[in-house]
């Protein structure tokens, strides 16, 4: 087990970077790609158009924050809320037993929760910037 314990900082870095890749991939087109298509699909499920920009911003900049390990707890928590909203409004069409409908936002949201709860870890800007802040009077 000590071998796996030594891998924790690297595992957290890889989790953050993997999540960042997925969130950036999904956030970027909402802001800079086919925004009109997203607005149309969001309106079809009863959401106002500004929600496209809100979710795109959370996903893109939250993903960048995770990749850098900057403000990691805040970014992770916002991404968790984003995925909860996605499951509630978009993915529960066939009910809670249709796991195939909401498995991706569920896993992404839970992984974002883990990152929010554990912080950026050893390989993060959070550690570099805020390491000694808590010790200051």
C-alpha cells in the first residue's frame, strides 16, 4: 500500500488534468463554437439562453483552473453544481434507473467533488501560491 500512497500526488494531478480536458472540451464550443445550436437545445428543455454562457464559462474556466490547480476547491465545487444541474434538467428524461442517460455527468460531478474536497495537491498553483498563507497571522 505504501507504493500506492506515494502515487497520490500524481494520481490527483492526472485526475485534475483528465477532468480539465473533458470540461474544456465541452465548455469551449458553448462560448466560441456553435453557440446558437446550444442556445436552441437549452431553450428546448426550458432553459434561458444565458445558461449556455454560464455553463460554458464554468466548464471552460473551471477546466483551466483544474489543469493549473488554481482555486481548485472553488472550481471543483462549481463544476459539481454544473453536473448536478445537467443531470437534473437534461439527463433524467427516462428516470433514475436509466443510468446510461446520466452516467457521464454523474462520474464527472463526483470526480469534481473529490478534487474540490482534496484541493489541488502537491503539483498545483494553489500549493505554490497559498502554501504559507494559513500560517500567517
